[in-house]
């Protein structure tokens, strides 16, 4: 009989906590710098230049022009720059293999361009890749005893903590993966270092003034039996809406990439995003975090038709942005779509508590995008700021999981990278 692996020693955990906290701080700083660069460029594109030429930033011609030029700029970078803008975000999840170091500058550039230009993708996939690649490379030089797999886990945990402003999200995301790893010690022995990295990342982002999920809706007065039924229906409907994007993404990905040259298909994608931006308005542009806050701050200011339009346009924009070669994550846009769907359900049936409606819609569509029940429950509760919904979400997630578990993942099918063929 083989010996049972020993649990990590307290001394080892304490020593490793030092580079772990450094990883957390560094990962948050990298995210903050990326956001800062995108916000600075955003100010130029959407404020300074329109003011200088005497046009409104929400003018249809300006939205179309900016998105089309953003597509052309991203396409040129993916085609011509070393590293080709890193891996295609449509082909991977948050834990995808990190890009090569030579690809990091071009990846950072195309992410900044997309965030500033109004593309409906978030920074999560690329920044996790950037931080993971840098962490593995740096720890290999200064702390070679830290395994590559652990270094990647620390970078991912730190970045997730920074992205959502709390280590709780990282703990929930990593619990399943960590528990599946064979080895001695309790679950919390394995989560100790990732949580230290996530906590350091979250605190650093707060110190730097980064954005976080800090919304609140009118809380539920209590829990009734009917809430379980209505919440389940809303979550399932939101999941079905998300599945539309799941089935469209690989089809559109093949269509765009059949054009071979990224300058062509990403420019076309940018033009289509411009048209969608005109249809849906400025609230449907960008990654969606600030725009989610706009919906939640004034939930009664939007009609049923507007909310349906916002959700539909954002879903199509997300799929086109991912399929057309833009680099970015899908979580923040998905949360916006879920919020719009939740508010839509609330307007249709006002007797449903607004916090329950939004939380369940976010849970349903997030489960489709991430295939992770923990992160779906976390985002559903965090987005409304009401802990009363937690026990309901923990039950509602079960039937929703039955709906999505056998469906394809929200990624495109693996294919050769056309940009490398063109560039070579």
C-alpha cells in the first residue's frame, strides 16, 4: 500500500506566503495598469476627440467609426506584431494555458484597444494569461522551488481576486479544481496560498481605486415558496438565452476566420459592433461593468422594450467580438446581459422581488458562460448586494445545471490560428 501524502507543514505555508502575497500585489497592479491605459485611451476616443471636432460621442457616425477603426487596429496588431496578440480568447476559458512571453506586449495592446474602443469583452481572460505567464517566468528565477502549476494557480487566484474586488470569488472558483488534486492535507491547506494571493490582489485593487462589484438593490423582505419557482423560471430562461450565444459562437468564429487575414475579419467585426452600438446605444458598448451599474442605479428608467433590446444587442455583440478575433473575457458582458434580463423579468412581473429576479438571471446566464455553479451563485448574490437570495440561489442552481450540463461550452472549436499563417 502506498504511503499517504503528507500535509504541507505550517512553516512551508508561512514561507511561501511571502512570494504569494507579492504575486497578488503584482497581479493587481498589472490589472490596474491595463485598466488605467484603457481608461486614458477611452477619454481620448470618447471625450477629447469628439469635443475637438464638435460631435457627440453617442452620435451614430462616431460609434460606427470608432468600432470599425478599433477592429482595424486590433486586426493589424494580431496580423503583424510579434506574438500575434496572444491566443484567441474565443478558444479558451479562464484557466487556458498562458501565452508565450513574446506575445504579452501585443496581447496587452489589443486588450487596451478593445476595452477603450467599446468592444463587448472584458479583460479577464487576457489579464489572467498575462499575469500567469509573468508569474511563472519570475518565480522560476527567484523561487524555483514553487512548482509551475502552483505558480499558475496563484496568478489566476490573484487576478480573479483583483477583478472582483474580493478573494471570495477566487476561493469559489478554485475550490473544485483544488479539491480534485490528489495530495495530503485538508482543502484549506490547499487553498491557503491561492487565498493569500487573491486577498492581496483584492486589497491592492481597492487601495489603487480599481472598480469592483459594489451594487445594491432593494433587498427581499423574506423568502416565500413561490420565490423558488419564479426564481427557477427566470434562471432557466436566462440560461436558454445564453445557450443561443453558445451555439452561435463557433459558427461565427468559423465564418470570420475563413477570411484568413485578421485585418479583414476583425475590421468587419468592428464595423458590425459599430452597427450594434448604434442600435443598442452607448449602454451596450464596452465590457459592461459600469453599464451594469447604470442599469441597477436606475432600474425603473428603462422600459421592457429597452431592456430586451439591451440584452439582445449585448449578446450578439459579445458573440461577434469573441468570434471576430478581439481578445477579452466573457464574464462581465454576461453579467450585463443577466442584469438586463433580470430587470426585464421584474418589469413583466412586478410581484417578483427585484433582487431575486436579477440575481437569478445573472446566475442562469453565468452558469452557461463559466460552467461553474459557485461563481454563478457568487455573482448572482454580489450583483444585488442581498444575502437573502443566497439560500434560494443554492437550490435554484441545481435545475439550471441540468439545463446546461450537456450543452457545449461557451467557446469556439479549436482551429489553426490564421494570423500566424498569414504572417509567416
